[in-house]
C-alpha cells in the first residue's frame, strides 16, 4: 500500500492498493474510491463491538479490498491533521477517542483503560482511550495541528485538558491538580492538568474539539429561532 496525505485544514489520505490489499475504517470513513474496490462490513465479535462503543467509534468496521490496482481515500471530519504511524509488535499507540481514521488490515483496534481513575474522570483525555496494535500502517485524526515530542525516561510534559492526541504505550499519564486557590478559580485553565511521562513519543493537538465547542457555545445559547 502506498499513500499520500493531501489538503491543509481539511486533509484526506489517498491510498493506492494493489490487488488483494485491504484497508479498514470505521463506518462512514471512506470519502471516495475507484469502482474495483469492494466493501464488506464486519462487527468483529461482541467484545470488539462493545469496545468500539465505549471508545467512541462506530459499532461496525468496513473493509475495502481491491480486486486490482485501485485507489481509496479517507477524509478528516474536523479541521486538523492526519498522521500515519507504523504499528508493530514493539510499538503500540494510545490515542484519544474517535481518533482512528483507517488502517491496513493487520492493525488491531481495541480499548485502553487508564490505570488511574483520576486520569479519566478529570483529565479530559478520558478513562477509556484507544489502543492501536498489531502490524501495519494506521492513520489517525488530530484536532488542529500536531506537535510531537520524544520524552526521555522520566521526562514529563504538562498538558491542558484535551490536548493529548496520542502517546506511545511506553508513556504513562496522570492527573495533577492546579496549585493555588487563585490559580484554580481565576486562572481560566480549569482545575486539573494532564502529566505525561516518558519514555516515548507524544503527539499534542493544538485545537481540541471540546475547546472549540466551549468558544462557540455562548453564540449557540443566545440563538433565537
């Protein structure tokens, strides 16, 4: 499989498939494809269906297989970035809910539970995230632009709520309460921050959907029919 990522604010990934190659996406993820590519919808078992439901994905996955050389594309649903990651037995990726866009057939999509409850209840990244494992190429959606850091063992980064898009599974995540009553009440940063500690790569997104919703909510609240 060969691919290229096109577009700026609303990107898409275009994949060129050889005969017999298969791409997997969540339901509704495909944007366009050549007519020699066949689609098959699969639930993948009750456990996987429940996992996708809790992690914010659609209940079914679509498989697209090329009869002969063809092309298929998957487009972002929100202004942002599409990133490709090579997944293998030594490199699993933990991503935010609804980040999975598409992958080659060898990539496994499952749920990832935060070990510390506080990370899910207060961190904004969610108690349930997604794990991409197996072998193959995976494409994820990132809100806004993507900023990458590679953390050394013990090195940490403090993130505001919702800004963690993905991290390698060698990283750990915990929640820290913001210090100082004035900072908590008047700082405008909420009550908690997310602390991610290496070793491993982290991907930060610059425009979380929730932050956009907060900015727009006063306008919608004041709209009259």
